[in-house]
């Protein structure tokens, strides 16, 4: 600015014009420096003469020169702070290291600016104290298995404690829980034994299932074999039944045909009207066929016996008459 004034540009102008020009330029510069634009997710704390004046939100704002100043630029986004491990002692006197992660968000920029000196350090110390109080009421096993419970309690306590500072704690996570080396070795051995036990259980269950499947297969095979044998026996019985039926039908058919032949023979004899000698001759023929059989005992009806006597008499008469005829010749 001085070099610009010393350049001699305004030597030819009146003195009043030069002064007015300088004043105008200074006013423009002051006005430009007093205009501020607040970006998204930010808030500005404005102080006037050292006291709180206003909280500027998103947009364009104007401050009074020489009287107002922007004391603090507050970030309204959710922020994450990873605190270093803190030594804590459990109820059963086991010292371990636990580091935490805190998710928080500034909800009231004015309280955040004037509520506490160095808010991040205050949150860190409050987190460590709260963690020691909670872990001190739990034993080692509960500490290792109750992360969700510890996270919930810590979030609730920290949120209540930081509310006067304009801070809302959204979530607290236990990042790492590091017991002493001896306890870690014992836990690893226990986990190894547990894994081996589960492996043995799985192997036993697999063998059991395999045995069951084999038994089921044998059972199914036996059932199918029995059903096949049953079906075969049924088929054999059906075949035998069918053969017996057909044999019986054949025998019946033969008997019917024999009876029919006998009936036809009798009918033919009746139609021929045979004489008594013929009938007697037929009787003798039937007796001869019976005698030719294998039976050792024959019962001869009385009629046939008479016929036999008659036949014998005829034969004897024929024998007596034959010599007489020879002598007469």
C-alpha cells in the first residue's frame, strides 16, 4: 500500500480526492475481511469485545471490524477418537490393558467452546476412569465375554458426563483386551483343548452317522431281499397253483371224456339192442380184462359165475361131440 502511495500516481490529484480514495480502499478491505462464509458441517463461535456474541451456522455472515472475532471453528461431524491402552484391574485382581474407541458428535457449539478446557483430554480421562470403574466390578471371564455389556455401560455413562459440554457420545467400543502373558498362554491352551474336544466330537458324530448309514443300508438290503424272496415264493406258489389247477382240469377233462366214451358205448349198445349171448360174451370179455390186471384178489359177481359155468358146460359138450363126429367119419 505504501509503495502504491509513493509511486506518485496521486501527485496530480487534489489532496482531498487522494484522502477519499485511500479511505474508500481501506473500507473495502475492511469489509472484505469482515465477511465470512461458514461451510457445511461447521459452526463459528463469534465473540464481541471478549464475550460470547453468537453462533454462526452455514451461510454468509458479517462481523463488526475491530470489535468482533471468530473465537472457534467447531466441527459438527461425528468424530472418532482412538485412545491408547489403559491399565485396568479386574475384580479377581488381574491387570490387563484395554484400549477404547469413542464415537462422539458436538451438538451444542457454545457449550463445547465454554464448557470444558481441552475437551479431548477431558473425554480421554473420563473414558479411562469409567472403564476402570466398570472392569473393577467384573472378573476376568466376565470381562472377556461381556464386551457388549461394557460398551453399553460406557456409552451411557460418558454420554451423561459429556452432555454439559455439548458433546453426545454415540458409541464406545473396546478395541483390544490384552490379559497378562501367562493368562494368554493358559487361554490359548484352553482354546486348543476345546478345539480338539470339538474335533473329537465331530469325528465321533461322523463315525456314528456312518455306522447308522451302513446299518440302514444293510437293513434296507435285508428288507429288499425278504421282499424279493416273498415275491418269488408268491410267484412259485401261484405257478404251482396254476399247474395243479391245470392238472386237475386235465384229469377232469379225461374223466369226462372217458365217461362220455362209456356213455356213447352204452348208447350204441342200447341202439344196437344186443341179444343175451352177446351181452354174456361182453361180460366174459370184461372179466378177462379184469383177470389180466395186477390185483391178487378178484371178486366175481354171481352172474359172471353162472356165465362161467355155462361157458364150461358148452366147452365140455363141444369136446364130447367132437370124437363122435370123428368116429362117424
